[in-house]
């Protein structure tokens, strides 16, 4: 989730995977896949940066093998680099 600010300075969190498009006319408007629209104070660039940071964090957590809620390391073998299997066999 990313946190954005309404025009009345109240903040709310939104799932960036559900944003269909972003308009700037002159206010930044988030158009959701269900048609809902949210006008926010952040610029287009700021929203895109927040989305990129959110996705980088999700990917980082997936590769770290750490549970974000507890901080404990899991025993999932798929998070270990030595457990990665190439999609195509190597040519000899």
C-alpha cells in the first residue's frame, strides 16, 4: 500500500496495483480499475516514485526470506539463491 494525501490534507493508503491510470489536470487524479477516482496533492512524479518504492520493497522482502510482520527468517527453500533453477537447461 502507498500513502497519498487528499486535497483536505487527510491521508489514506491505496493499493497501487489497482491504479489503472493517473491524470494531471491540474490536480493529480488516480483512476482505479473499478472506475473510482481520487484527487491527491502529490504530483504525478511523486506517485510514480511511491509506487516504484513499494514494488521494490515487496520484491526485496520476497528475496530476503524474512517475514515482514515478525522479522523472522523462514525456511522456504525458494528464497535461497542456491535453490534457483534455471528456466532453460544450460547448453554444454
